[in-house]
């Protein structure tokens, strides 16, 4: 039970389907309370904005009713985010375009507020609290419906000049390969995301199947299971995804030179079935590269919410940096 007046931050991770939210201790980053609400994206962006503000206000009131003191709020969203200006520039999942979300939440809650990108926030959480906490240089790669990355140095993510850094999924690894939603062909995301694996398996298995209407469906987790159970179509699709992902990560290693690569998102749930062949392929292809440690994310689907809490805490105290005299990367 929280002590009277304990300082907490309000944290929201806004997704296309649901909003994961929490009250988190400002000093120890321990979760005090969690909730999940539907985003309701089909209602339009104005309704989603109202929902976000309502949830943030509700959590701040809940903290006060419990004798806690809310001191800041953090909100993370998908898409392109200008974290300095506090503007959600664009998000297909929730329909945002140029939404000053930081100021809207701050006005509703009366709290200093930070706005961030969901994957970069998840990377910050994994770097400070999760699988990358012993390393200064971390590359977090989220592999789910799409693929995105966050380069984190000394606990701070790199957003880029336009808030769009980390789009590793749209690096072309197979020129002339499958079409991608970004209108390029052969992007990493079109070959190795969970949705791509499911789609490619369905196309190939259905072609050779006597299933009703010739249709075979399976999610990426099921494709992984079938690959391990000697389904030749699943094994081929899985091997091609691992092969493409290795090339994508090798590009990431050349660009960012992390000490550790943390794999998150739904595909990372495959564990060693993904990590072992991926690590082997990376090492086979490396030339000048210094190989990172390849690990599975530790915080699961709570990483974005914890990242939002860390961004909130950073608004009321300096973000962490290297210790005085800190030397080479770990």
C-alpha cells in the first residue's frame, strides 16, 4: 500500500485497439495500479483524444483519492511524433494528424506532460529497466504487425530531426521482393513482421491445400509452431523471415553499433526458435561488425507504458546520463 503523499506519474500507452495505462512510482518505477481501456479508433481522432484526456484525468484523480501525489503524465502513441513540440504528427492506427496531444493532456490534468513514440518509449524502458539495463548502447527492435526500432544511448532514445527515426522495417533488404505498405518493395517489414509471416504462409499453404475454399490461415505464432513440427511450408516461410531479419539487424548494427539488441513484440515470443538461428546467421554474415548480444525483451507488452512513465518522470527530473568519467560502451 502506498504511503501518504507518495509521488506517482500517470502513464498511457495508446495503441490502435487499446490504451494500456498505469500509475507508477516516480522514484522506484514500480507499478502501483494498471488499467486497460478500448481506444475506439473507429470513432475518429477527436473521440480518441477525448478518451486519452479522460483516462489521464481519471488516473490522476484516482491517485489523489488513494493519498498519492501525481506529479507528471506521460503519453506514448504510434506513428510520427515530434517529442520536443509535443505533437502527434501522424498515426494511421488512431487517425492523428498534427495533434498537440502533450498540451491537451497537460491542460486537462494540470500536470507537466511528456509525449513520446511508443516504440522509442518501449526501448527506453528496456534499456533502463529491462533486458538492456546493463548496457549503455541498446537497439530495441519491436517485431509485431510491423517492425520498428529505437536506438537508446545512456537511457535516452534518438528521435531524429523529424521524429521519424527507427523505421528499420522500411529498410529494403530484398530488392524487388514483396510489396510493402509504404509503397516500396522488399522491405524488412514485408518479409519478417508477424503479419508478413502469417500472410506469406497463408498464400503458400493455401496454394497446395485441399482446405475448404483453398484457404489456410495461421498467425505467426502458429507458423512458428508448425515450422518446428516439420511443416515444410512453414519451415520455408520461417527461414526466409529469419534470413531477412538477420540482414536488417546487420544494417542496424552497422548504423548504430549497439552493445545489445533487444527483440520485442509478438515475434520475440518464439524465444530460442528465433534467437538461435538469427544469432547464427548474423555471425556468419558479419565482416567488420562488432557483434552485439542478442536478447529477448524482458518487459513484454508493458514496456510502452513503463516507457511513458519514465518520460513523465524525466519531465520533473533530469534524464539519466553517463556517470562522470564513463568510458567505452558496455
